C-alpha cells in the first residue's frame, strides 16, 4: 500500500476505535437503543446528502431494500445495540478487544453457510488462537470474581457474531455502489430501531443530554459512522479488501489509548494477553506474514 493508503487506514482505525470511546460517554446518560437509533439515523442522513451531492440515484427495486433491511439488522441494529448495552458495564478498551473477534466469527459463518469459503487449516488455526484469547479474558475475569461483567462481555461477542453474518450476507452487494449500500443499510436499521426505542426507551421522557453526551452522539454518527464509511470504501477501492482487513488489528490499540488517556480505564494484564492471542489469530487469518516468510526462505 502507498503512504496515503496507510494514512487512511490509521485514520479509519482511529474513527472506529473512537466509536467505543464516544459510546462509553453516551451510555452514562442515554439508553443503548436510543444511542443506536441516533447513531444510524444521523449517519444515514449524512450519507444520503453525500449521495445526492454526487448525483448517485437510489435503487427502486424492492429486492434491494429488502436486502439492505436485513443488512441493517445484522450490521447495525443488533451489534450497535449489544455493544452499547455491554459498554454500560465494561470499558471502551475491553469492548474493542472483544469486538476484534469479528473476522474469526466471519470465517466460521462463511465455513458453515457458504460453499466457496471453506476454512482451511490456517484459518482454523487462526480461529482457535483468537478464541483462546477470548477464553483467557473471560475466564480470568470470572476466576477473579468479576463475573458481573460476563453478560456484558458475551453481548460484545454476540455483536461480533452478528457482524460475521453481515459480512457473509453482504457479498450480494458486490455490484452495487458502496455509498448506496451504506446509506441504504443505515436507513434500514433506522426503521428497525425506531419502534423498539419508542416502546421501551420512551425518549420523550428522557431529560436533555449534557453537552459532552450530545457531542459524543454527533461524533459517533458523523465521524465514526458516516465519515468512517466514506474512508472504508475509499480504501476498499484503492487497496482491496485484504489490506483493508488490517484495520481490525489497529482498532483496539486506538480504543485502548483513548480509554486510558481520557476515561481513566484500567486494562488488566490478562486482557492484553487475550488481545495478543486474538491479534495472532488475525495475523494467521490474513496469511501475508506466512507468505512473506515462505518467500524469504525460498519455499
């Protein structure tokens, strides 16, 4: 990748790592479902404005809107709600580490539900290493008497599993303009979240959020969602999906730094060990290090 590609990749990791930081601020005042709805609704509005400025027409076929509704459920509504719910009890750094298991779940889902993406020995090894990291983190927390956080940690893992299903389901959008798919799925998730928010959160009864919370919501929607999608698709077009997957290794680093520096979060040693195992699993899944090593040794 060129220097500009690496710069965009680091910027994307900061934006997505920052989403855990902004969410941790917001969950102190607002319910998880309300935060999820505000995030997708504001981001959808911003991306539709960009789409209109670029004069990209929205599809009119019902099949597309059915598919983006499902994609919005799997890629936004379910995982965002679960992550925000989990972050009521655990920090931004730990949540980002657990969320880094998304590629591992994607491999498992693709292996089980597709005919052309079966997991070979290297991918299986990568998944096992990553899941060992999860076991180290969650098992150590339970053993240390922190079992009260168990459901929060499992919620983040469930969100990663939902992302895995979204990654496989999203293959059907390969021939669609990326901006159209992104704005469409965010519109779909907005529609899906609206009724649950009205039924359960009753936002008209909530007090006005403070300035920090309002700023966190705006940043979560416009920076960590709308702008992040624009950068995501730019990297995808310039450097390809394999290079883009490297962002998964960088997100926990930025989220950890933001949590430690600004939220006074403490990361336990076993969390770092778990992150190392998950990171090693992702490196194995990526495969580039293995190919470079073989080439250097002349194999």
